[in-house]
């Protein structure tokens, strides 16, 4: 399928590793110019070099522009947007992503933990969308995709911050899809299940410590609860994310699409 991304400009946050990096790689391989960010310049520069050296990216002619930006900082968000506009003059799509909030049960967390997680998970999404919206309105089109989690349909143990706050992101996405649909701006969410990233590795390590098991045993236990019986690879998620961001998904808005191997038992 032609995703019609060639020459499009996509802003991808938290892209130095994990799902953000995988999504940026898939977009660039499809010919989209990507403006990528993470909190430190060395980390995002290294990610950009990895992308540029990827054969599929170099063959596509896509440009990769790295920017150091913390998505919990309003000034950094504005600078990130300005970097995209200064170089390309447009922003066709925004991939909203941030590191996951800390793990832990309610009683182990403090009100300060909730405040920080709110800033990271929901407020960063709000401010990123505010930053790009005037440009998308002026262009008469745009696509916004927020990375959430399978936990919006299937709450996960010891992840109460993520379970709670990512629901707010889904509410934002659905509401904005209704508000912005008449302006040809699509807004969707994507919910990964267990996917082999550094964050998931840390969760498995924590469970192994708590249960006096090994990471391999915890991974096998997790996989056994998934109908496809395995943990996903980042590129499997990234292909779906690229589709939702692309013009190929031109009649898809207001959805939260799970990429979870069937893990969620929710009907709706």
C-alpha cells in the first residue's frame, strides 16, 4: 500500500528510542521528512544518525532533523515546532509521545508523583497540539496521533498512573476529532500492548525481582496471556502508527486502535 507520505512533514516526539524511534523510522522509510526530539541533544543526534544510516531511509530521500526538546517544557515545544516550520514551512502530522510515567500502586505514590505524571502524559499532549494546530488549520489539513497504551481498555497491575492518565488522553483525542473534523484535521490514538522496548524490559525486571523469577520467565508469563502468544516488536507497532498518521487513513478519526496481539478482552 502507498501511504502517500512522500514529502510530508511529521513531528515525532520522544524519538530517541523505543516506539518513538520505530515510528520515526517507519515514516522516514515511507518518504516523510521527520523532525524528531528527545530531552538531550546527544541522544537525539545519535538517533538521527541511526535513521540516516538505515538503508530504507536513505533510499527514500527523507530528511531527518533532530531537535533537543523536553515535552514537559512549553518553551521547548515552541522551539520544536519552529524548527519544523523554519526548515520545511509546514507540519502535516504530529505524533504525540512521551516517556511512560513511573510504575507503582496507589499507596506507593505521592501527590507529587501524580502532578509530574499529569504534566508528562496529558499536559504535554495538550501543549503539543496547541503548538501545531494553527499551522494545520492554515494548511486546511492535518493528522494527529497520540501514543497511549492498551491500559486504556485493559488496566495493568502496578501501572495506576498510566491506567488513569492515558484515559484522559483518549478523552482529548475523541473530543478533538469531533471539533476538528470539519477542518479536515484527523485525531486518533494508538494503544500498544506488550512491546519489546526498554520500558517494558524495566517492568519485566521489576516483576522478576518482586517474584524471585527471571526476566525470561516473566516475559513468558506475559506472552501466555496474549492470544498471539508473544510480545510485539517495535516495528509491528510502528507500521500501524505510520498508517494512522498518513493520508492513506484519510477517513479514520476519533479511534483508539490497539496494537496488542489481542490482549485486551474489551469488546468496545
